[in-house]
C-alpha cells in the first residue's frame, strides 16, 4: 500500500509558476510509476504528466514545454513544475502511483492503483 500526499497548490496569476510535490509512503517508491491528473469542476479527470519507474516522461499536448515532471527517489517525492500557467490550468491536481514495476501505458486513470487527496491550483487572469 502506498499513501500519497500532495502539496504546493495555490493561487497564481497567469504567466506565473508553481511546483507541486507528491510524497509517497513506504520503501518501494522507486519502483512505482507516478502521474499527475487534473479535474476541473464538472469535468472528467484528465491526464497531465507521468514518469515511469525507469524515468521515462510523458505529457499531454497542452502542457508540453510548460510543465516538467520529475522524481527524487531518495526523498520518495514526485514533482510537477508548472510554468507559464494559464487560467485553463485551474483545477484540482491529483498525484497517482502505479503498482510496482508497472510496464503499461501511464496516461489513463486505470493505470494507477494509488491516489492522493488532491491540491487546488487556481490561475487568475
């Protein structure tokens, strides 16, 4: 079982930056793929970015060049650096982890077994 806790959300003006953190419990963090999803009011949860347990990274088209996902296995932490934020980035951001050594795609909710509670990001225009 992996427990995830997100932090770093908040209110920022358009064009600004935020860095989200996701700390995982346990000693197996390095073996889990990590992903970030967003959910805006009235919308489905959507994929944003992922990093596999091997370190490969994946992004949805709308954030390429603006967001960077990374991980520090020594700190059991995954990060989402968000630059050039836009009002349409406003949502609750969720961190998720796959089962250990998961080799499937990382772009859907069904690829993940563990979820954080979410952190709100609001971008004002």
